[in-house]
C-alpha cells in the first residue's frame, strides 16, 4: 500500500509548513497567534489528505507528531512572572 502523504508534494509542504510555524512559535515565543495559524494549516492539510485518499492511520501519525511538538512547548509556561 502506497502512502498518499509521502507521494504528494502538496501534502508534504503543508505538513512541513505547519510544523515550521509551530517550531518558530516555540523558539521565538510569539504567543498564541502563530500556534493557532500552524493549527489551521495542519487541519486544512489533514482534511485535504483525507479527501485525497489517505488512510486514517496516516493522518493519525501526522497528528501525533504535530501534537507532540505542540506539547513540547507547554513546559515553557509563562516564565518567571
């Protein structure tokens, strides 16, 4: 069985853009707006992947990776305020 996500450059770019926005949001501490933008890009890419014929397993693996990166940002909290 061939992977739809790995064979489509549009889906790869969408997922990479979502992860890149998330990482930039973590590193630069830009606040909520960049994290929200990365989530919107991720959801849009996931919907497109599912409509393109990706299995739920493929979409689930991408979601787990994305959510793990977002969870890594939680310990930074609000700082020393």
